[in-house]
């Protein structure tokens, strides 16, 4: 770093105490012997604009952003990446040396890199994708799958109107299927992704029948508590290649760390173990 000040980064949200990002970035800072710090900050929405003006003056080079600020920061940014604009949310902010605030979204990147690491033979082009859920995470996943060449995305959500809204945004390659019919669209799917919170510790079960899964499919759950959800266990029993959700958290963090601290960090088993045991 050319700046004589120690670079600072962090994560903002409300609440924020649950975030694993400080463990993750702290691991990399220690591994690469970087004189920097990464701190969690509970920021209320009413204070967001003031905070984003103040932090660069304190030596902050960037931030991760989580709920409820991921959409609001777009309106406050000077530069918004194409993928953040398409998704309608940002999870990574860079305080540029020229004073401008740059907003990006690395969730889709993290999703794709997680699949490539966990299922090296996966190819989005090899067949239709099925996406469960139509929230903010689904927007990032659909965008990433389309960019990677998925020929068709079958989108299903408990509230159909939300899925219809995503189809309107992303176009004809997205086909909406009623939730009650979602068990019938799996037979030829090459990629199956759960973006809902169903199956997470403390949340309702994922009840869609998965016995129709294509055994050649790659199946991913964005949930990582538990690491192997009932959704993934059912897919594994059907012979599918399964990829847990922790890798997406790890990979989405890498681009921001590189921009802030000047080192491209490695996502490996040592990092997974550190975050899992935190």
C-alpha cells in the first residue's frame, strides 16, 4: 500500500454481530501479513449516508454491505458496476482515491466460483437450471447463470408474483413455474439451486419432493447452516454432485479483499475450517 496509513475495511449492517466476514478477512490479513484491519459495524439506515462520507476520512478503503443496506447504497454511490445495477443491490464498496464511491456486487461471482471449485466438471451450458426462490440472492444467481450460458432457467417461488417480476427483468430465458409444480421440473435440469432460507437452522423445512432429480445434476444450496442441508442430503441420495453454500460466502469476499488490500486471496480448506470453527 502506497498510503502511509494502515488500511481499514469492514462490514456494515443492522444487525451485524452474526457476520462471519471479520473472521474470513481477518484470516487473510494474517495469512498475507498485511498491516490492515477489518471491523464489523452496526449502522442504522438513517445514519448510512453520513457514515459513508466519514469512513474514508478515517482511513477506510472499502466495505462489505449486508442487510438492510444493500439496495440503499446504490443510490449513494458515484459509480455502480453493471452487475450491481442488474441485480439491484451491492455487497462491496470501494472508496476510490479520487474520492468517488464505487459499488459492486460479487455474489454472482462467488456463486459461480463456488460451483467451479466444488464441481470442477460443471458447465452452465449443459442444460436447464432450476432456481428455488425469488429474493435478492436469486437475482444474483439468475444473472450469473445467464452470463455463464445457461440455456434456460426455471424459476419457482412460494409467491409467484415475485418470480414473475424477475422474469420481467431478466427476459424470456427465465420461465416461471408454480411452486406446487416445482418437483416436476427437475428431470433434465443440469443445475439446481436453492436460494431460499428453507432448511436453514431455525427456518421451515424444504418440502418440495426431489425424487425427480437428474443424477447428473449439480445441486447447490446457498444455506450453510447446517453445512449439509436436508436439500443437499436428498440430492446426494439421488446421485447428484452437491456443493454447499459456504464456498459462495468465501469466494464473494475475494474481489473486495484484493481491491482493498492489494492481494488476491486464496479460498482453500484452511479458510473453510477457520470460518466453520469460528
